[in-house]
C-alpha cells in the first residue's frame, strides 16, 4: 500500500510525525532507486564486458589456431626441403662414384651427371650404395658409351741401351728385338740411331 499523508492522518499521527515519516520513506526509496540504478548499470557493464571477453576469446582462439597451423605447416615444409636436399646430395654422390667406377671421369663425368637427372631421382639407396644400377648400366652401355675412357695397360718399356761408346756392339737382333707383347723394344728413332752407329748391320 502506498504511503500517503491522508492515510497517515487517519492513523492519528500528528503533522510533524507524518512529515518525519514521509521524509524517511522518501530517502529510503530514493536510496533504493540509486542502488537499483547502480546495480543495473553494473549488470549492463558486466554484460558488455562478458561479450567483449567472449569476442576476444573467440578471436584469440582462431588467431592462435591459425598461427599454430601456419607455423607447423612452414616447419614441415622446411623439414621436407632439408630432407629432399640431403637425399638428392646422397644420390648424386653415389651416382658420381658409380660413373667413376665405369671410367667416366673429368668433363665426361659432368656431362653424364647432367644427362641423368631423372635416373638420379628414381634410384634408391641402401646406405650410401645404389640398390639397383640397371638404369645406369643401360646409360653407360648406350647413351654414355662415348664418355667411357678406355684404359690400356702397356708393358714396361725396356730401358734404352747405353750409347755404343766403345763397349759391346749391338747386334741386328738387339736392335729389332721385341717384347712379350710383340712391340719393338727400341723406338723407330732409336733403331735408326743404332743402325747409323753400326752401318755394317745395314748390309745383307
């Protein structure tokens, strides 16, 4: 029930008492109104703060997730790149050693390495050795056959005999003697010199 002066008068209160009661009641009501207003303001602020926090949390979560995924992806790409470079270097080293073993060396080796990039990429290694050299064998026996340097093993040449300066004379057999491979032991110029020094051997 609302508090009115008429109602208080009916209760037999004096005007002074009524004024006092109304004043007290007004202060109480006003105070409650201020508190209610303040509480409502705080509630509104809390709602705004909560909304802001929820927004920050959502955005922060997305940002961190996106940042993590990007950094993780970048790291995996870097790691993959390093592994591929190391694998490529190991394969090239093994193929280079293989070609050298097939007598492909020097500039020819550089040409061969540039000409078999697909084969290098396809080979598999067992440690530092090539598991299957079939593709490389085919190149050496086919396309790269002209790059193979043929090494010939020559027998040791007999030392030049000492000049005939009064010692034992060379015979015709000595001058035209051959080694076990059927080659003259003396060069053409050496044979001519020996014959010039022993003109009697040119007769008959």
